[in-house]
C-alpha cells in the first residue's frame, strides 16, 4: 500500500485526553480514533492488526476442535432474567424498544449459546462440544480508561464448551490453557496463569492470563521459580513469602493486565434453562460448561504497552500491519517505484512511503508506526545498486543489493 493513499495522518503530539501509552501511540500513529471514552474506531492500520491477532486466535481455536459461529449482540431480556444475570450483572447495557420490550447488549453469551448448543445435544455421544466467536462486546463501565485495555465496546474471542462431566471439562481446560499460551507466544507475549475468583460468572475459582505491564489494573503475586501465580485480591500470601506451591521460590508482586480468562461454569446454565442430555445409563443430566475469553482489542493495547520506545510503537512481526516499510528519499522515485512493484509481485506486505515530505518526517512516521523492518532507498544507496535495511527494534543498518532484496526479505 502507498502511504499517500492512507486517509489517516500521524500526529506529532499525543492527544490530551489519553493517559496511557497504548492510547497515545495508537491515536498518534493513526491506528485508532477515539469516539468517546472507551469506544474507538479502528482505522486501516489498526484493523490490519486486529485481523492479524484474530487470525492467530482462530487458528489455535480451530486446532483444539473449536467451531466458529457468530451470535447476535442484541439479546432479548428473557434469558438474562432466567439466569438471574439481568439484575446481578451491573455492567449490562439494557435497552427498551418502542414496543416496550427489554433487550440487552451482549457482554457475554452464556444466555444465548446454552440453548443454541443444547438444541443439538441429545445424548452423551454428542459431547463434548466447543463453539467460539470473534466479535464485539459491550460493558457499561462507570470509568472507562486505559485506552484499549478497558473499553465500553471491545473486540474479543469467547468460546464455550459443553461436557458430560467435570473430569472432561478439566481435561479440556488443560488443552485450552496450552492453546492460550501458544497464542500469546505467537504474538510475542509471555503470560502468567493466575488464580482468581469467578466474579459474576461463577462461584468457583477462575483462571486469568496476565501479562506484566505498568498499565495493568490487576495486582498479582507470582513465584520466581515455579508457575504459581495468584491475584492479590484472593491471596493468602504476600510479597516476599515463600511460594506455597513449590516452597523454593519467593513471591513477587507485579502489576499486570488480564488478556484472557477461563471460567468453570459447572452445571448452572443447563439447570437455569432446564436443558439436559442422556448419559450412558440413560439418565438425564445437565452439561458441565466452560467459558473462555480472550480480548483481541485488549491484546492490541497490551502489545503497544510492552513494545514501544520514545519514538513510537515496535510491532512484533506476527501482528504488524505490514512486514516492511519502504521509504524513498531519492530525488528520482523511479527506482523505488520499481522496487515496490517487485516486492508486491512477490506477495510481500509493504507500506511504501513516496510522499512529498522531508526525509526527517518520513523517518519519524516510520518509527511511530512501528513496522518491523525499514527499507530505505536514497541517492547514496542507489550509487551501489543497493537499499539500506534497518530493523525497527535495533540501530544497525546494512546494505542489500537490489537484485537480492526479495530473496533476502523472504529469508
């Protein structure tokens, strides 16, 4: 894509109404635009990142047997009242139609997915089942802040699994846990799997996937030797104590941001709706359910919090809107145009800056936008039939012959 064709413009100064790094940089670099507190428009560059993250999530959910569906965001009030959530969930957006009927905007989908799936489950032979969707969620946050980390409207993946018994749910939870850690590894993050209370979803212990970041809103304790990690709110220990799991390491306190969670829903929703299946002995039983959330727009914000410097964003290659940023500062753009066309023909994802602005502005925008590799065409490099290559996260440069460029970039 040619940068001159982007309708968005970069900003030299951060917006005054944004406090967090992720919001400041994403707005400045033209990835998102704030409509109101907690609600953002995703612009061409931002949407490319969301799609990259979504594709990674989709691949890993498909790999563990998840089946993708798409459920409505507008829900009738009746199923929410049947589960008790209509009065208990304080972040639920409630609407009233012109006919006087009550509706809710989905902040989760248990009330919709349980009757949907159980319509197709008659016996234990139809289980287990796991379905997921990637879409928008809505929560009536009283104080929406932290940019993409806490929104009133946000993009997420939620999956729901249905099992014959608790043992099978626990088996599948371990599979999902590994898939979540793989997703986070693929986008360049390391997460702590943290015990927490079930909150409004469940009376049982839930598990949160936490990424350490100063912009986070959670306080956790984690062991510096084993995998033990717990949310401070339910912890029986404090920072500096010996790890209660391994007894070897010490507990460290940290600020973190939740990017994913797992809730053991038990048989609650099957009971609420009176939905059953027949087990091996032909007895009627309620399914055991699990709920698995992963914030895709939140992940985008966390990535910026983790990967940036004083010049701008530094995207991991797996989620960058483009793989390469081609910049021309040569007086005659002919050679750079041909390089761009050549890379396009090789199906390499390139953003081409051929704008009629100063070299300094081009370099500043490139650092701000944060594409992993910069390719510079200048009169100096053309004297050697070369281009200059520089990684966004480093300072070293190297000259690559134009004839070898596509092969080098692919490798």
